[in-house]
C-alpha cells in the first residue's frame, strides 16, 4: 500500500508543547506520511537485546544521529538511510488503538514492552501527534510494564502518566547520553538535545522517584570512549541509578552515512576511528575489551552496576468487570 502524505507539523517554536532545542533549526523540509501498519508490537529475537517486545510510534527520526542503527530499515520503505531518515518521517496514527487490541488478546500475559526500540518516541514529531502519550495511557489503563528509551526532554510532559505507571505497574526509563562534550555531540547527534539537557531529564525523572538508567550508546573507539567516566559521574550526580554502554554497530548504508559525517565533522580523528573499526571487524586488537573493562570499573566505583529489578509478578490486568492479573515469566 503506498504511503499517504499528511500535512507537515508546525514549527517547534510555534508549538504549545515545548521549545525547539535545535540551534539553529534544521534547514531541510520535513515530510510526514501515515503508516498503515495493522500491528504495533514488534517481537525481538536478538540475543543482543534484553527485551522481547517493542513499540515504535514513528519511523525515521528528527534527532538525526549519524550512528543510528535504524537508518538501514528506512530503505525498506523506499527512502534513503541518510537525510531521508531525518526528513521523511512516518507516523502510526492508530498506534494506541492497535495497542489496546493487542493487550486485550487472551494470549497477552503482561510482558514488558519497550517504547523506542528503534527510533525515539519523543522526537519533536511527538509534540504534535501525541502518539507516545496515547500509548502510555493505554499501558496505564492495563497496568502493563513499560520501558522507555529517549534523548528528549519532551518526556517530562508526560510525568503524570509516568508516575502512575511507576506506582501501579513497572516503569524503567533509559536516557541516552553518548558524549560529555557538547560541541562534539552537536556534530554527531545533529538534531538531539545537548548532553546538559539530557542530564536535566535524568534529574527531573529521578526527583519524581522514577528509576533512571543512563545509556552510553554508542561508544565510538577513538572518539567518545574517553568521555565515559565524566558521563557516568555526572549521571550519578543527577540521580541515575544504573548505567550501561553499547559499542558502535554499523550495517549497510548506515555505515556509509556515519563515516561520511565523521570525516566531515572530525577530519583529524576520522582516520583513527576508522582504523579502530577496521581492527574490530577483523578481530584484531583488544580495544573493545579495554573499553569494557574500564567501563565496568567506573560503573562499579560509582554504584551504577545494579540494574532495575523486575517485580516477580506483573501487575497487568484487563480493565472492566473481568479483571485478571498474570504472573510475569519474561
């Protein structure tokens, strides 16, 4: 089925939902298409992912991170992995309706669902469409466990729903911070909030009593790996209670996009980073092992090595006269 274009969202600085965080705003025209998907939950079978189910209200992402592993997936829809990923965006307007239908199925037992397993559910597009909030309201109604991965301060708009999920079900928020150097982050995370802004997200969520994990994703050898200790210390001081990292993983045309932007933004460092990546692909050297050991050392030293425990039983129940609660086996 061909994608149907819809009207473009208003400029962020004209939105009642929050301020624009780009300086300056991106020059490319953004086009939005409706995604006519008939399902909303994606099952993950990868051993690299610690969760089974994910939900993504949007395809493509205005944060425009050069390293995003989701870039090649945009090609499945006839778009490119480069600027198309950032400017040709798809929304799933029936997301909450489809989610409700999934949770009403007798086969659903209340497993954890991670929102933003692919692209950021709180990218600026959410300011107009509100699909993430609508889905969170469905999760709240069913008391279904939720995980959220984001870089965006727009999540704080939904503190009321998040507090309810934290109290009545299970909520785990992951804030991604890959750089402590704001200027470096501006080049690589071109459309995303600054590291300082993300740390304020951590602080606000922690102040609300919500368990916050900070993700150093990705760690790029030769570029941001040395920044990990500072990120961890600042995250701990802001109220984060756990941290993990993910090594850089590039596939298909996503690798071409990253290397092109790396060379343009960091011409002096690019050769070193590319050398580390070639060694990594060829199985040479122990740079990855060194990064892992150093990260674990700082993680343990700062008390960020204890993951959020999942409750032994899920609070999931279907609303209405025939409510039921299920044990969680995931």
